[in-house]
C-alpha cells in the first residue's frame, strides 16, 4: 500500500509540474505589447479572425493538455485519498491485533524455569517466548533451548552453506553464461527524446537499443510493463536506474542500426551503461522519452 501511494504521489507531482509550466506559457506575454495566449480568453480578434500575434495552434494544444492534466489530477487525488484511508485503517487494525495478541500472551501462565545447557543457568520465559535471565536471550527460544545455535554449530552451518554455495555456482556456471548472453538481447528502442528531459540529461538518444533497464531485460519485461512499473517506483524513492544500451557508431558506413536477426548485433553497435533519474520536469511524464518494443512488430 505504501509503495502504491508513493507511486501515485510521484505522478501527482509530475502532473502539477507540467501544469505549472503550461500555465506560465499561456499567461506570459510572448513579447512586449502582445497580450498572452490566455487560459480561456478568445483566440480570435474583434473581427472574428484568428489572432495573428500568437501561435493559435499551440495555444489550443496547451489548453487541451491542461484540461487533460486537471482531469487526471482530480482522479489521482481521489485515488490518493482512498489509499490513505485504507492505509490508516490497515495500520489501526494491525496495531489493535498486535496489542490484543500481546495482552493474551501476557495473561497466559508462564512455563516452569529450565536449565539452559549453554550457560548452565536457570532461565524463564518472556511473554513472547524468548529467554529471560541470560545475555542475548531475546534472540533465543525458550521452547528450543537444547537446539540453540552455539558457536560450533554456527561455524558448521556456515561451512556447509559455503560448500553448498560453491557447488551450486560450479554446477550452474554454464547456465549463468547462457542467461547473460540472453540478457544482452535488446528488447526496447528509444523512439524519441525530449531536450532537457531526465532521459536527455542521462545520455539517452533516439535510436538507442535498450539491453537492460534496471533489473528489466528481454526475459522479464512483460511487453515493457515492467519498465512502466519500475519508473514511478524509482522516482518516488529518488533513485537512479542503470540502463545498458547498444548504440551505433556515427562514423560507420552502414545505415542499419542492427541486423534483422535479434540474436546478433552489428559489429559497430557499442554497449554503454547510463544512469537515469526519473523525476517530474517541465514536460510530460517522468523520463521525457518514448520507448517502444524492439524489434518493432
């Protein structure tokens, strides 16, 4: 619930930031002595002709976009309010349940004291089942004193775990290699990048082929839905996203950015790693770029 609210809040900030920029352009005079385009003023002169001192088409476009933002913002605020109410109810319900369980546990008769085989001391049980009367007793179970982790047991467990890990790494070496090769296959393409956007500042350019987008790759992108879920989450946590791309050299003689075979790359296609910080900016969305599936079906 918290993650969902954080995502909605990032979307809210993005809409408000875009609306602010649009409002400023509509209400600012394009030049000295020229009235602004206006939020709702007529776009025609006193004779009924389109105003020749402004870009009428852009004025209509900005007004239409501002209307969309207001509608989306209203829906978003409703979702945020509902989410906050649900979260409050959930927190209160969980807290009441925890307090009830604690009271019931405290009222129960305590078991008889036991001899702790590790320390050689008599110990009693706390209300939550941990051990009272010895150091670090809150990390041990009163009902399972005999099987508590001793240093020797911990050392043995660690050794066994390391051996199992090493065995697993060795046996899966070939499988990991194949997975890495598959993950190098591009699954998306940058179709457009807006100037001064987070994507542009990160170094993304039109035509870049995306190999990895954070943890998203050709095997788990789910028709790019995984990217749409990851971006607002990263923005809400103010985190950057590592992106691996393939980019064609500008000085190559070939005109194609890749071959038609999705499993092979043009030898001039360079691999680069960028860091993208999704966030609200003056334009639409949190990235400022358009990403499409690759290869395009």
